[in-house]
C-alpha cells in the first residue's frame, strides 16, 4: 500500500484563498444565486521514441482559474490566467454578465442539486514516485533500452515506445462553503512492435493499461517485452478467421473498452435526457426504462466508482464540490442508475449528485463526465483458463484495438490485439482478422459466466472525448474475464472487400 504523498508546496503557495475570496465575494455582491471558483495547474509530459531514438519530447503546463455562476437561473462562466485579486473579481463580474446576456436565450432555469459543504478538504491520489521528479533523460534511456532489446530480435522490424504522464492539481471553493484542494498523478507507458512478412504488416503492443499511479508502474510494462516478438510472429503466421457464430472468452484487456462504449457512455444521464448529443450521440438506455431494462444477464453487476484506488477517474471531490462515491448502474442485469452531476440530478429530482462533474482545464466549464465504470467479478468464479476449459468451439480475445458504435450506443463492433482459436477447451493457436459484432443488450445478455477476482484487471484510457467544444478525460474500467455465448464474428479482411 503506497504512502499518500503531500500536495506540492509550490501549488499550495499560490494565492488560492485570496483569489477565491475576491471572486466569490464579487459574485455575491452582484446577486449570483451560486458561484464557484476553480484554480488548476495541469502538467503534462509526452515522450515518444521510434526505434530507440527520441522522436518527440513535449512538456506542457496550464495554470489558470475559472468562475462559474448561476445568476437568475442562468449559467455564466469566465476564466483568466492572471493570479491577482482584482482579476479574480473582474472574472466573477464577467461570469455574471455572461449569465445576464445568456438569460435571453435560456429555455429553462438552472437548478443545482443540494450538496453538503466540505470545508478545508484535501485529497491526493496513491502513488510512490512522482514521475515529474524523474529526469527526462532517464526516462528516454529506459525507453531506448526497451527498444534496443526488441530490435535485436529478427522477428521485429520497428518499435514505438511512449510514455505519457499528467499531474493535475485543483483548488475549488464555492459560495456554500466548500473548499477542496486535490492532486492526482497518472501515467501511460506503452510499447508496440511492428513487422512485415509475406505481404502482411501487423503489430503487437503491451497490454498494461494507463493508470492512476506513478513512475513505479513502469516495470509492469517491462515484464511484457520479452514475449512481444513471438506473439507478433505467431500473429503474422496465423490463419484468417472463418466468420460465423462463436463462444467468446474475452480478456479484461479487451472487455474494458466494450464496457466504456456500451455501458459507460450509455449510462450518462445527460445523454439519456437528450442534453448531450453533439459528441457521440445520446443513448438507447432512456430514463423511462430505469428499473426495467434488461441490460444483460442476471450475473451482470456494474458500478460507477469515483473512489477506486488507481482509477483514472478517481478523485475525492468533483469539479462541483461533490464528495465522490461508488453507485450501482446495472444490478442483476437490470438498469438501475445513471451517472449524474448537480444540474442533471436536479432535473430528475435526485437528492444528490454522484460526483460526475469534470472540466479538463481551467479554461473549460465542468460537464458531466464518466466515472470508473466497472463490471464485478464472480466471487467464486474460475480462472481465465477455467472459462476457456468450458468452451468447445470459440475464440479467446486479448487486448483492445479498433472499435465502432452507433450514436445510440447500441450497435457495435470491436477488434483486438490478438485472438486464439478454442477447440475442446484448449487454445489452438492464433487467428487473424477477427471482429465481434452485436447490439449492446444482445451482447450483455449472452454473458454466461464471469471469471473470479483473480482475473480482474483495471483497464482504461487517457482520451475519452465528450462535449462541444470537445473535452477529454481519463477513465478506468475494471472487469474480469468473461464468457459470451453465440456471438457473431466477422472476418475484417472479407468485410473490407479484400
């Protein structure tokens, strides 16, 4: 269990409360019904090596603050980068003026669900080594060493090695009395090998997911390197799949993305109510079906969780000052809940938000964003080998790759990193050109068995997009291995007319 580090002193040394006091007092003076102040510093670093040579090394830092108000039932928002009390007060005034202008265009009154005040709260994510304390040359040397080792294998023609890292620090205060200060760190290391043989070009990459961890996470990726050349060679020599119906054992390294697209986005309440449609559409899981929609088989238990350790979407308090929690989305296969922020919660009469507001920078307004949406393991479930052992004719799916889903989060298609034929309960070599296709409810209702806790893995991505203008957020999805029966499998080569 890692020790929880302190929030960086240089961030705490910024005039956080002075600026917040100036902004919130000005908003009160101008008659705002609600006002909140959010100051952020977001540091990013991206390192990419091609065949052991540094191709890009980029450092970014964003520092600024925003004031959001509800004035006469209308949103107002403004932001700036000059950290002075006078500027903070002026930004609050701008936010109120924006609300006054927007009032003529508003069609409904903005209300926020009630939330208890959280005074002087702080939260820091769990990590051992702050990646920003490790010199860039040391990181580059490590990635170069990985690359050289792989390039020494004649089965590998090209190697890409990348490391992305983010440190996000936020100070929040509002007119209800909530004050929070938070810091979280996340890293995303990845290595991909490429080869061309007999007219085929393909790749294989590491499966370790981005995580809310520090630099100590990198050995997880290194442990996978030795196996990549053989896996890629097997893939290039593998036969193309015969399309048809198969039982699928899907590894959590693939299933997390299916959860993200077909459950995570589909259970965002703003989509269900039609308030979000500009980026990736709405959802088939509409509110009139809450409590009755048979989302999946009775063994399906799905939660949203903003508190899980090392989750990319984990935080102590969201960007509306709401204390985060875990909550049910699907229980015994039935849709029972949604992800909500304070405004959307108020529209549905909910007492509380479940802490799903997030803004990706100090220049953007918080919108409802995804929690860590995860599928529970069977407490007494088998190993992945045990699931495979029960399949007579099927395919084992490992690792994520491309995907497609419609604007209602209903019809989808997913590929993967690698696929293995299952014959009489045993793996019988890799296959190529595989994609599985289904509707969301058909797919999850075909789930016949879940692996045990020993198969559970937390996957995820740094780059979940939503909103207009678009914002990105990091999110994790945990799941075990799972068995799905009689799923349609396509041959992607044939589907492409080749």
